[in-house]
């Protein structure tokens, strides 16, 4: 590291603290390092409780209203579509280094014991979501935010019907991967702006896509999906969100540096949106994201040299810090990972979808309170 870049790193610390608080400044300070970070120091530093002053400041500065405003301004001033590409088009080979080998899921897996690998846990999650979607041959099925085709692969293994299956993504590299690997129909289409034919799909699911949709688009998107699904159909959403209205300050670095254009909101807000869109909740569950983030972290560290060759040391450091910071956000219950099955409120028969599986977590009390408000 040159003396000048080290000096810059230190000089930027104070403006970063003033802008986004100490957790934000620490994240940036670490990721500006020009040499690979020490993985155990980063994990320990970002996931374990800090000294009381740091902790208090992280919780209180900037104040909640300002945080919400700053993140909203930032999310809406960025090109949302370019932001998605920035994150996902970085290199398919890079993601292959740390995601599970069978599906390449880039979303929370279902770990149930310490001996689970990321492969077993993603298989369990795929089965869980498959049960929620319940796909049948001949049904028209839409995967919103299809990633590298992970859930499409699972659905196809069950239905054997590729003609009626389509996935949308905003990452060209993912489309290339899906077409080369599976030959499925993956299209570059934006969930926020795409117009659908009314009642044209039997099943619509999204695994980890809603997080990318800015808050002001959530209701229009939900309304459009409610019109697009057949009255007998269902919508499955797997996503994470805030437990409270105010975004935690630790989210700043992730929102600004890792997912430009994305914006999160509270669980309560999502429930309100479903209701206003005319959707009834037929299943809801909470899942633990932490073991997945830890497994990705460990695998990335295992492949440090290849990762740096593919995306450079700066990106390697960024991903380490983001995975550790994300772990902490879930550990503090600032964020929760949820799964919903929704159906139209005018559906001829009310669904009650139960999945007999140990993969769901007990509801944290704050979530329980919010969920009971909705039912
Ligand atoms: C976290 S990844 C999840 C991928 C996959 N579902 C999985 O479980 O691994 C988010 C996906 O959503 C897609 N995405 C984000 N915003 C989108 C939008 N507005 N329209 C379509 N796809 C979007 C991204 O391109 C990416 O494929």
C-alpha cells in the first residue's frame, strides 16, 4: 500500500463518520485496503459487539429520520438497473467460487444442524420453496429475479416442462449462464416496468428479488402481480426486510456500496402492500440467514487467490466486509428473512400452505407482533 493511499484512507475516516456513522466509516475504511484483508480479523471485528461508545453511536447516529431520508435519496438517485448489473455481472466464475455447487443460489439456505454443508442446506431450501410453489406440468410459471437459474432448475426437475417456464433478471451474465447451462428461457426484463397479460400465470415466485425494488414501486408491482396471477394461482416471495421502520445504520454501507439502487423497508410495510394489492397470506415463515452468510464467507476465503485473480483485491475485500456486516444485521434482528405464499383475495378456494420442515425459525417477538396485525 502506498503512503498516499494509506493517508487518504485515514483522512476519509472523519467525513465518512459524519455522513453515515462509525459502522459505515469502518466498512469503507476496511474495503479501501489495497491488500487482502485478514479474514479472521474482519469476521471478528464486524460481527462481534464493539466498545459501548461505538455501539451507541452506531445505533443512534445518524438519527432514524435522517437515515431513512439519506437511503431513500441515494436509492432513487442511482440508476437501479445499472446498479443490479454492477453487483451481478462482476463475474459468473467469481460467484461460482463461493456459492453452492449444484444450484448457485445467491439467497438464504436452510441449515438445520452444524454438519450441514451449503449444498445440503440449499437443497433443503429448494425443496421448501418447491413445496410452496407446487409447480405442475402445463402450468405457466414465472421466476422473478431468476439469478443463475437455480430455482428454475428445481422446478424443471419436477415438471419436466421448460416451455411454460420463464425467468427475468437484469444481469446479462446470468442470462448467458442460464442459456449455456440449461437452455431455459431467461429474459432481460425489469419487474418494475414489465406489463403482463391479465391472469396469464399459474405460479409466480421470486427468491431474493424484492430487496432490489425501491419502496415507492412495491405497491404498483404487487398490484400488477395480483392481476397477472390466475385466481386459482399463487405468488411465492422469499425476501429479507427490516423489522422496524428505521433502517439500521449498519445497512448504509451495504445499500450504498454493494447494492446501488436497492432500498429496504419494514415487514409491516410489506404486509400493508400485500393487503392493498388484494393479496391474502396463505403461508408465512422466518428463516435464519446467518449460517449461509458464514458458509459463503468461509468459501470465499478458501478461494482468496482465485477470487482476487477474477475480480481484484478491492472487490475481494468488499465482499468479505459485506458478508460479515450482513451476518451482524441478521444477528441483531435488524433484518429478517421471510417467505410468503400469497393468493388473490377473490380466489375461489382459500389456500393454507404448511410445509412440514424444520427449516423455519421461531418468529422473533417483534415479527410475531407485526404478523398478527396482518391476520
Ligand atoms: C439475490 S439474486 C437472487 C437470484 C436467485 N433467485 C437466487 O435465489 O439465487 C437477485 C436477482 O434479482 C434480479 N433482479 C433484481 N432486480 C430486478 C428487477 N427489477 N427485475 C428483474 N430482475 C431483478 C437480479 O438480476 C438477480 O438475478
